[in-house]
């Protein structure tokens, strides 16, 4: 199936998820992430600040900071399609940017790729082998190309699909955490 069609189908399903289920599933997923070995062992966590229909990451960012972990969030450069992670001390270190994203202020220190232990990768749909369909920019695939650390995504179970949509430039995540299970 075409990625564009899958993307639209997932957006429709996310819009139709009841607020009650969204809260219940999100809380469970967040607990699974926090209790994972990847999270526990990570000193530096790269994670996007969620928006819209994405699984909430603000509680995870707050928890990581409370646990003394270093947190970095992405800042995208639309002209070059590159993404850099900047260290933040709190969510107040972020500001609105293009597409309504919250991104770190540009003067904050940049995290070198080799410093990052765990990247929590956003997406809309996932294959059973860890490939993902994101929001269409390709930023994370470019970032993950030579990344050596751990990677995981959070998803509702309906976001896992049997379709093999991977293309040559797609990079899979190592683990997907859902409200039902964890796929590694």
C-alpha cells in the first residue's frame, strides 16, 4: 500500500481514538518505556516534543529530567532536511517553529550523535520489523542512518500493520512499545 494512503488512514484512526482510551493507553505505554532497559541505561535521551495526535512525550521528558538524565530535542532545518538535537533543561527551553512544532531554542547546546544513548522516534505506522512511516519529512531516517545507540518508538497497537512498506532509505527502530506489547 502507498505510504500516503497509510499515513491518512492512521491519522483518521488517531482522530477517532476516544480520549479515555488515549489517556489509558498513553499512561501504560509511558510506564513501559520508563521501565525498559534502554531507558534505564540511557544517560542521554533524544525525544521529540509531541504535538497533536502523537503519543504524549512531555511526561517522559519531565521524568527523564527528574531522573537526572540529559534530554535533547530535535530542531529541524527545512532547507537542508537536517535535524539537530539540542539539550534542554525544561520544556520552557522550547519555542514554536514551523508546522506548529515545539523545538529547542537555537542557541542551546547541540548533542553530538555519539552522545545519545536512546532516541525515541515518532511515527504514524509501523511494520512488524520496525520500519515506520513518519510525517513525510525523512528527518529521522537521515538521522538514524549512522546512529549507533538504541532506538524505540511508542505506538498504539492499531498503528502496527502487516504491510511491508519499507524503502531503501528507511531505517527501522529497534523496539516498538504499545499498550499491548513490546516488539524488539
